[in-house]
């Protein structure tokens, strides 16, 4: 990592972008459309909320990059300064809640991934440590916003989320096919969905760090896989989800969703290896990854299955032989 330490040779423009880029990306991508949802009703609310989800995912994916680059180029101190400056800009424009959200999510994510790279930690360690850092920072932000009344804030947030779900589910097209208790199920599963999404976003940050800055060896990313001992807990959790009583099955599905996020990342690694063999460019890989992650549920499940069964099948060398045979 020594090639990133010499900051004196880096252009002043890049330092400015590293300081301000995170705030600019956060405000331009993540801040769009949040007010539009409340003015939409029925099916329009569903479409608008889907757009907001896509924008939010892109905001989570892109806004940590300037901080990540700042840490890799100039060190952790400069990266921490970039988080403070960007958070101040976000706060000046959108208020304290948005500033804390940016600092806890985008800022801490870029800072943690960059520091893990500089400390030469493994990819698995980087995912776990960054997840713990972001969750801890998020909990601290909630404590600040709630002035110590954590439970009251959570209950108020739950009430707001129920109102949003009611707004989305008000469409006649959805009401006719909506199973009983869907709103409560969505609310219960929301934390695990957010945590699983966080794991995926952190994995994609690591992929960016490898592709753009060579923060880890390329071969390390291409060979990454979930630890073997996660297989049996995954199988047990899936069995409980299928055959357990409703309360136990609901809790099991929440835990299983987070574990499957790891296998989804492994499936993306397999997909990336295949696209690399096909010599698809960086933007093309990014487009394919976003398409799989955001829009196509069957492809998400297929990617998870590829990641899980890769422990037995070992897809990557088989794909390499297949593609080499077709080229030959």
C-alpha cells in the first residue's frame, strides 16, 4: 500500500474532489425524490418508491468512493477530514439528520474499507469490520437525534414506516393480491433487509477499491468465497424457515437473509470472473452488477444459488475451461 502514502505528489484538484466529492454525490443521488413519495398515491407511490430505492442504492454505492480514495491516497487522517467536511456540507444544506446519515453510512463505510485495505486485512475481515462500524455509527447517530431516548425514536420511526407502507399498499392492483399481514411482515423484515443490503454494498465498495486503486490483489478478489463452515447454519436456517412455526420461521428468515447476502457476493465474484474472461470493461461489469442487484429478482436468487453451490461445484475453473474451449 506504500504507493498511496506519498500525498505531496498528488494534485490539489484531487484533494478537493476527495474532500467535497462524497457530499456532492450524496446530495445529488441520495437526496433526489424523497419528497415525491408523499405526494404520490396508489400505484404511483409504488413506482416512485421503487425509483427512490434505486437512487438510494446508487447513492450508497457511489458516495463513499471519494472518502475511500482519500484514505488510500492520503491516509486515514485525511479521509477522516473528508468525512467531516462532507458531513458539514450535507448538514448545511439538508440539516443535522442528513449529515449524521451521510457520516454514519457513506463516510464511515469509505473510511473503514480504506483503513482495512491499508492494514492489509482480508476481504472477509473488511466486510465484517465495516459492517460493525457502520451499524455502530448508525446507532450512535440515532442516539444523538433522539437525545438519548432511543426506544421512543425507534417507535416513532416504526410509525412513520407503517404510514409509508400504507401509502404504497393503497393501490387497488396491490390490495387485491396483498396477503394478510403483509405490512407487519415488511416492517419486521426491514432491519434484516437493510443489513443484507449493507453487506452487499460493502462488498461492492471492496470491488471498487480493487478495480480502481488495486487496494487488494486482483487474484484475492477473484478467488474469494464464503467460509465452508457457514454451509450448515445456512441449511439449518433454511429448514427452520420452511418447517418452523411462524414466529421462529420469521426470525430465522431474518438471519438467513443476512447470511445469503454473503453468498450473493460470492455469486457476484463468479459473475465478475466470467465477465473478466469475456473481457467486458469496468463500466459494463458495473452495469451488469447493478442490473442483477436492483431489478431482477430471479437473477438475484440465481446468483445466491451460484455462490452457495460454488463450494461444491467450483464454477470459476469450469467457466474458464468452457470459455477457452469456445474461443479455441
